């Protein structure tokens, strides 16, 4: 039995992880067995740059934190080595980064399950989320869609004005040739 100080530290870790799970927009649980130090270092740097927190936890602590956070059905995935990539802001970032690494480092890095707004999603759904365009691309697409009708209206008005200018020029040229 661990002493009281160690037990309190572990409880604090479980509490903090439960809070992170509750606040996360999305997350991915991975089996990282066999990944080398260079790949792990690059993975962690990419996660940090994307605003994703990537941490290795003991399965028991994950299970307790998930129970506390109200996440059900995670127990079957908590075997072997487990790391968690969580994001509070970008739903697709953890899935995108983890999926890319899983493809690069085959048989060493595997998606166990995903988490989206407190609900578990399977590995296929994590891949589908990873395939979504980034938030910036989606915003640009929406803005372009909103801008298209306005641009069309402006072009129609400009076409009418161009037609009016051409007609006025023709009238002026005709009056000028009549006066000569």
C-alpha cells in the first residue's frame, strides 16, 4: 500500500486528468509501443505546435479519471501502453497528427479510440475526423461562399454600367460624325 503522500499525489493527477478530459473538445488514445525517441520527440513537438497536450498515463489513472469525468466504455481500450492527445480548441488536430504518425510508423503507433466532446469514437471515426480540413480552410470556404453572391451582384451592376458607357460613347461618336 502506498504511503499517504504518494496516494495524494496520484489522486491529484487523476483529478487533473479528469478535468482535462471534461474540458477537451477532442482527444485520441494511442498505443505507442515501439516508437523510438526521435519519432516521439518530433511527435511531441508537432503536438505542442498544434496546441495539443500529449501525455503518457498509467491505465489505472486513465480509468479512474474517465469514471470521474463521466466517460463510459473506455475500459476495453486500456491495455498495454497508453498515451493521450487532448485538445481544448481544435477538434481535428489530435486526430490529424496521430493518424499521420500512425501511417508513418506502422505497427508501432496505433489509435485505440478517440474522444469527441465527451463521447468515444472508434479508430475509423478518428481517421474520418483527421481527414476534415483545418478550421482556417473551413472558414475561408464559408467566407468565399458568402462572398460569391455579392461578387456576382457587383459584376451584374458593372455589366450594366459598361453597357451604358458603351451606348453613351456610341451616341457621342454618332453626334460628332453628324456635326462634321
